[in-house]
C-alpha cells in the first residue's frame, strides 16, 4: 500500500539542482532508537532527557549523564539503518553521482546511521555519540568500545570524558551551522523528516529555505508546527514513505 504522491512533487525533485534534507529522531525510530519525545523506559523512566542533556547536569552528576549516554551508545550499536536511511542514501547517489547535482543531509541525530546507510554528505548538527571529548584538554576521539572501564569515563589525559554532542544551552558547531545555512539559502527542495521541529536553531532552517524560495516537504506520521507551512505533507513513517518516493522519482534502472 503506497502513499498518494503529487506528480508536482515528483517533478520538483527531478528538477532540483540542490536538495537539502533535515532529519530528526523519527527517521531512526524504525531502527529501534527511541525518539526524544517518546517516554523513557526502564532505569531512565524517572528522568527527563532535557534534564540529562545539559552542561549543568553533567557538572552536577557526570556519572549519571555518562551512563545515560553510554546506554544509548550500547543501544545504537545494536541497531541497523532502516529503509528510510537507505532511501536517502540512494537519492543522494542519484542526485550527485548520476546527475552531478547537490545533495546535503542535515541531521540532528547523533546515532551515525545515515553514514552507515551510505549517505556521504552528512552534516551532524548535534554532534555524534561515537566521539567523546576530554573536558581537560578539549581533545576528541572516537570511542567505540562498550562499556567504558569506569564511570564517569576518563580520557588518557585524566580528564572527564563527555560525549561530543550538543547539549541544551550549548551552541551548535559553527562550521556545520554555516554549511547548513548556506545550503538552505540556495536549495530548490527542502525535506523535513522525522523531526518535531521544536528545537532551535535546527528548527528554524526550514523557514530559511522557504524564505529563500525552496519548495518544502514534510515526512512525519504526526503534525508539527511547520505542517501548515510546507508545500507537501507526507503523513506516514519515513521507512515506508521515503522508499516509495525515491522509487517514483528515480527512473527505472536501464533507462
Ligand atoms: P523528537 O523526539 O522531538 O521528534 C521526533 C519526531 O519524529 C516526531 O515529530 C514524531 O512524530 C516523528 N516520528 C516518529 N516516528 C516516525 C517515523 N517512523 N517516521 C517519521 N517520523 C517519525 O526528535 P527531534 O525532532 O529529532 O537535541 O528532536 C530534536 C532535538 O531535540 C534532538 O536532536 C535533541 C532533542 O532534545 C539535543 O539533544 C540538543
């Protein structure tokens, strides 16, 4: 059972010189990673994620915060990219390798699943859970081994390690944010996929793209604050909607 697709949307994507996609936690939901606004379960059910993902929480209780991130790291390690991630990687290859056009994937997710699915031009606006930063030296490196030997984890330099992710109240990385703004100002089609569009500045980028003349598309089973702004609202899970859309947009192989 496919979703009804407006031929004008298919034409707009085919004609686009530049496509920007913004993803949020919803695209990874079908891989088994809970979204932010899902209720927390198990040992974390009494915690509010917005209370854990802050510099203040880490200062107060680095052990609890690093255990929470480490449990997420362990959960993500068990998850695989889903059909939604894969459809975006396919669309990027078609747009860039086959047609020599632009494709930029902005993500608020820290799980790394887009790269694992084969997406190449990924801008991680909120960082990645696979890198941790020494709070003493500022040095970052990849930590894939689970679990850490002790909690809170320490770097080789003896400083506390924190995940290299953006916490509430922190600035987004400057280079990534500038890339995102530049691409939004010049794209022809902007997708907002699996995000509640509530957390700024990422949530503001759709307005920038819209104001710059892009056609906008939302993929989400629920309505969001931007549902009335977008040109097309595709109500459904990304893992179903995106493969159907990409199949319609791309010519059959061999043509
Ligand atoms: P949210 O948890 O706020 O929103 C997830 C969105 O995904 C909701 O709108 C759901 O309706 C939608 N959704 C659920 N299942 C879906 C599916 N299968 N397909 C498509 N959409 C689906 O997550 P984000 O918008 O990513 O920031 O949250 C933004 C930021 O707030 C996060 O990056 C994080 C957070 O608190 C920081 O930690 C700085």
